[in-house]
C-alpha cells in the first residue's frame, strides 16, 4: 500500500508525493537520510524531511548548477563541488574534457554510499580518475585553498542546521577567495517567492566580492514552489557561456534558450533584487 510523504517548510505551504516503498531509512552522524521509491518521480532522496532530488526532475537542478558556471569559464581545469555526495553534479562536471581534477567535499559519507547504491542513472562518476572525494567540512578546505579553482559548485541542502553556515557572508568570502581571478561559482540559492530576503542578503554579499553576480532559476516540480534558484558569483559575465559549446553528452534540461531565459526574473523579484 502506498503512502503520502508531506514536506512542510513554511507554516503556510506544504507539498506531498506518493511513495510506493522505503528503500533506506537511517540516522547518519549528521542527518536523517531516506531513499524512497515514488509513484511518478522514481527514486528520491530525503534529508531531514526535505526532498533533495528525484530521478525524474533532478535534471533541472544538476544541469543548471553545473553548466552555467562551467560554460562561462570556458575550459575549466580544477573544479570543486561542495556537498554533492549524490554524484549528480560530479557526473555533469566530468563531461568537460578540459577538467583535470574534480574534488567533491561532502560531509556525510553515507550520502555517497546510498546514492551509489540507489541512483544508477548517475553512472559511477567516482570511478573517473579525475574525481576525488573529500569527506570533510567545506569551510576548512576553502580556507586552505585560496585561488585554486576555476569553478566552485555549492550543491548544498537548505539553510537549516549545519547547512545554515553555507549561506553566510563568511562562506561566500571563502568561496570567492578560493576562485581563480576569472573563475566562477554557482550556489543553491533558494526560492524567490519564499526566500526573497535571504536571496537579497546573499546577492549583496556576492556583489561586494565579485563584479558580475547574478541570480538565475530552474523548474524542479518537487522543490518548494516548483523551482529553485542559484547565485552566479564571478568576475566573468555569465553571458560568456552563451558562446561556449556544450560538452559531449546529452542534455535533458539546459539548452541555449533555457540558459539565457533562466536569468530573466519575474518583475516583483527583479525589482527587489536589483532595484
């Protein structure tokens, strides 16, 4: 018999999906981790009661958080993924022949282990010799590596508990410091309708650190409000990426039209963010 999983992030909004089977359910050292089989979206990962990804709609998240900064830089060689233990962002990064090293700084080893077991559609990017997994806190690693990365992808959970620090001024300063001068970063940056003030604060911080920050957006039905935003943080304009050919492999979400349109914001939000 199927059951409904209901996620409530706000007192005025909740969403639910029908679950056929619970595949894994454990309390790790850091969080409550569940893998479930849903009726429509395939397998899903849930952390502390919040959907992180599903097999059906992760394409919008992983392709947009990875390819926008990667294409802007052009031929990135060293890439850092913060979080991303499911392997979805790593899979996209490794499509670029220019990449010589892709480091994944993930705090929870069990996210990696269970994702490798249950999300076969990501392949096995960890087997690529260019990929390295670091099971540690990202703050210390960023402090130790100034000016080292052409691209940084902050593939994080929502700003709850330990992850709250990953949305702070301190984190953005460390991230910008760890980029090469023409490098680019992208961060998971919440939802315009529900998180306007947080996004404005992050944009103000990014604007003091780089010359061309910008917010962009993707449609992901299982995220609150049906989508998620990202902050692009760089001295390199994101528009540079529109002239860069996509790497080998099949896209399921991003194309040149989506890439450009992602930065076109609803007027209420554009006014709030950019004035």
